[in-house]
C-alpha cells in the first residue's frame, strides 16, 4: 500500500494504473505540457472543481511563491460588502495574501463548485473551528457557511481603486486598456438585461469609468 499526502492509502494496483495513464499522456506528444493541459480541459468539462483543487494542491505542494505570498487581481464585477456598499468595482485592483493570520472581520475570497462549474464569492470571517474550517458570512445574503481551508483562495489585503495614483502605476503592468474596456462593456450589458435593484447606480459607475478610459487617462 502507498499513502498519499492526504493520508489516503492506495493499492499497488491503483498506483500501477495511474502510472500507466501517465505513460499514455507522455506518449501522446513530445510536448507533455500541451498533452496534459488537453487532458485536464477534458476532465474539467465534467469535474471542473476537482481539476481546480488538484492543480491548486500540486502548486502548494511544490511551494510556489505565488501561493505562498499572495496574488494580485483586477476585479471584473461588483462585489458587495458591508451595509450594501461596494467592496470592489470592475477595474479595481485587489491585492490578496495567504490566510496564515486570520482574524474575525477579514474578507476572504472563497470558491465552491458543482459538477458543472466553479464559482467564487467574497465573505467576512465570523468565527473559527478548531479543526481548521472558517465560518464565513456572505454579505449579500447574510448567510453563514463553514469553509474548509482548501476552498479559501486568499485574504483581501488591499484595494487599489480605479483612477487613483497607485492604480495608474499598477494597471498598465497587469492588463491592457482593451481588456479593461471589455470588462466594463460586458458588465454594462449584463446589468442592462438584469433586474438588480441598484442596476442604474452600477451602470452609471461603469459609464464613468468607460469615459475615463476612452479619454486615455490610464
């Protein structure tokens, strides 16, 4: 028997079957990366969450600095925080760090999945379980969820708001102007078709940001 990093025992027969699958992937092409990616894309059609977790665990196992220290993202949607205020708006830069020093009130980005898709949400830390799970409150619904560590992608450490001096210093190194405009235009279209109570407020903010981009201010 062989024991995995998660403590799961696998029989020699299972290990041999995994090795056989790996040999088959190696034999598909000299470019193993491309072959492996193609296989993962096929698996993701039916099990996207499993593929995501496997890739995340592999990266963590090998201690990649990106996962050890944090990452930067450009928001592509409105994220509602406390008191219905916007925590993030499309185009804002969000800086996330890893979750080694959590406290109540911290904002986490969490993912969950079904067989068909993977979704993300921002939640506020409410309490902790001795076993390692974190109780997170979704500001939009007010509901509480117990989230295991493997579903928590990071803690929101800082927001660099659209149009600020620091934003101008960062944004050109992260994404193109076209990418930003596409985000804002697509969000506007989705809002026009939806029935959110604050959609006019959101659309007005998106138009303001599009005007700034069109004027070439970034």
